[in-house]
């Protein structure tokens, strides 16, 4: 066990870069489609969630998270965990990586991979919808590809948007979401909304939207009109279409069809704009295979300096 590295958040993050990660994610999707599986264990109000993935040619990962809501009362984080990474060659344990490190880079890197291919290269105005930890990660990620872009943050609670904006460079706070949407080139939405907060009527030609927040069958961030006006992509067909309300609800209602979803990351060649004026949307559904690809990238960077 002494030879198996534990990669903590701060030490690991110093070795990573967003463009390198998205290149690694693209390379991972050229391998065989991952086998994935989730398990949940409960002890009210606590949860143990494990997400496993196996990619032939890359290896295996199990990302386990403990969710203890009452930890907040004790001044402790309510989500903890780690990622165990295993060798594809012999199944031996290769590394244990901090849960928060993998989650941060996987979540924002997932959306950045889509934006690198679908957003206009001259995009200069980026709107972050939501002011949580994911929005902060998106600011870092988008800045790596669009270094001259200006950012605007909108949140239902202006105070939370102001708090985040104060910690980031070149960021302003929006009061009106409709106005902010209409003036943005790229929109990264990471809210906990169950009812759409972004209306299709507000969208403008040439925009790209990354939808990150919705993860349950009852959650949506955009309305039917937004989906109908855009060319639609997903990171993973397996983790989005039948599971997340963003697509599940309009598919079941007939507002969109399965054929409207052009591709997922296993067909990255299809992730391209066909005109400067088209609107593109990519739904980020996550998945353990992305945790595996991200963890492998982290371990590869770690090995270069140890």
C-alpha cells in the first residue's frame, strides 16, 4: 500500500490544465464504450453512492461519495469520498484520488470539451447561470480556452452572485437574466432548478449553451422552445436521455424526438458548427466513465513529477 499514491486536492490540482484534460477526455472516447454502474446505500439521512466504470484499454475506477447532511451542523463538509483507480492490465490498485479534485475537473472539463468544439472561436461574452462551486470551476475552464472573454454571473440570489464575482477576475453581476442571456456568446448553466429558468425565446443566433445543473428526472434548466431552436448534443446518451428531466420530459411529451439529439462524445467528429448563426446546446450528464478518464489524466500528470 505504501507504493500506491494518494493524490490530495491541492497537490494534484497544481499539475492539471484544462486544455490537457479535455484532450484526455477526447482520447478516452476513442476507446471502447465504457461499462458503467451505480450503487446506492442508505441510512436515513445518510447516503453512500458508488459509481463504477471500466474502459477496456484504460482501466477501472470506483468513485465513492458519502453524503452526511448533518455534518454541516458540526462545521464539517457533508460530502466526502475518494476515487480508487485500478490497472487495466492486472486489476491492481494504482491510486486513490481526492473525490473533490476528480469531481471539479470532471464536471467543468466535460462542458469545456463541448464548448471547445461547438462555441464560436470568437466568443467574447460568457454568462454563468448559478453562483455555486460549479460556476467557479466553469470560469476557470472557459478562461483557458477563451482568455479574453468577459464574464457575467446571474443567480436567483444576487448576494451569492456578488460573493462569487468578488473572488474572480473580469466578472460582473447581472440583475436581469433575459437581458444577460441575449447578450452572451456562451452560457454555462449550473443551477438546482426543477422548472426551466432559461427560455428559448431569449436565445440569439450563434450562441452555445452548456447545461450542467439538472441531474434528476424532475429537473430542467431550459424550456422546450430552447431545445427546439438548437442543435442538440449530449456528453453521454447512457446517462442523459432516460434519466435527466432536461431531455426525458420533452422526449416523453413529444416536444423533441430522439433523432434531434445529434451525438454524444463517442462521436466527437459530429461536434461541429454548421453555421455561425446556429444555436447549439450540450447537456452534461456526467457518468463514472468521465470520472475514470479524469482520474487517469490526474494520475498520469502525478507520475510525471513523482
